[in-house]
């Protein structure tokens, strides 16, 4: 059974993956895709590391804390990249990534 802090982190990770997928897809439909490439790449990284951490928590992996540290860093980088763009989807993604960073910090403090 997952404890509350794990459940809250998983919820945040899932939301982050959904929003990053949306942002990535929206970036690909922009008229000028080239300026969005770093954002696209960071979204993809964030999705992958959120997924890795989610699975590590569910499996009760002894490496979950290490994954959380990496995920925190990746989501922070994704938020910083998304903030550079004025698109609504990028700004929202930055906000959700920051929430995921905070959820990772809470998980690591426990």
C-alpha cells in the first residue's frame, strides 16, 4: 500500500506527464517549430523521468529517492525552458512542472 506522500507524488507526476505531452504536441504545431526545439526536448525528458519515478514508487524500488532527485532536476529544467515561451501551453506546463518539483522535494524530505 502506498503512503499518502507517495500517492500525492504519483498524482503530481501523472499530471506533469499529461501537461508535458500536451505542451510537446502544441509546440510541434507552432508555425515556427525550430525555436521550440529545446522546449520539445525538455518536455520529452520530463515525461520520461516522471514515468521512471512513478514506476519506481509503485515497485517500492530502493532507488526511488535517487529517481526523485533526477526527476526534480529535469522538471525544474523543463519549467525554466517553458517559461521562456509566451505560449499559454508553455506557461501552464512551467507551472505544473514547478508543482512536480515541489512534490519531489516533499517526497525527498520524508
